[in-house]
C-alpha cells in the first residue's frame, strides 16, 4: 500500500516504517502520527460488495471529519493512538469469526499469506457504512496549524 509515495508523519518517520509490521489504520481511513492524512481504500476496507460503496462511505466520513475541524477552527486532525489500537483490536475479534481466516487458509489478503488480514473488511458493505456514519470526537485531537508549510514535490 502506497509503496511508491513517501509520506512522512508528524514525528518525522515515514509511513513505510509505521507499517513495517503491516498496514493498520483507524477505520481504514486515518493513521496515528500522520495528521491530516486521509486514506481511501486503506487497510481493511475491502468489503463484500462494490468498491464504489466503500469509496463513497470513506469520502463522506472524511468530509465529516474535515467539517468538524473547520467548525472547531482547528485545521489539524489526528486520530489518537488509543482509538486506532481499540478499533483494530475490535477488527481482529470480528475477523476471528470471518471466512477470511477459517481453516487457516493461505491467501494474498493476509500478511505473509497466513498472518493477520490487512485488506479485507470482516463484514458487509452495509456494516462498513454503519461504522463510518458518525465521527467520535474523543477519537481525535484537533489543533491549530504549527505554521510550518509543506508542499508535494514530484520526482
């Protein structure tokens, strides 16, 4: 995931280092330590059904997050490490009951073929949409910009 783009977090480390043990995100959309980085079709977002539905659910969710940042006049939004850990712990419990790990299958959607599932969502598209319906404000920190300006550089 994102192997051709270097993304540096607030602490100065790259996303590839954060994901050294495998990709993990909060609701497949945000990563702790990477403020204002929003992913579409990130880790554990491939639900059973149309990918278009996943993209729509995520873009609606991202819009809600950004609307809240604007409302608070704090344009920097970051998921808390605790929220990401809690979400992924729950995700792993849901995954235990899923077909994706039944029978110890070896597959492309598992780390190393037999590790944790990193691409699939363990429920239906409707379940994923429900997960992204509301923004839990306690799961985020909102802050003012530091004054440091960054630009994207090609090549």
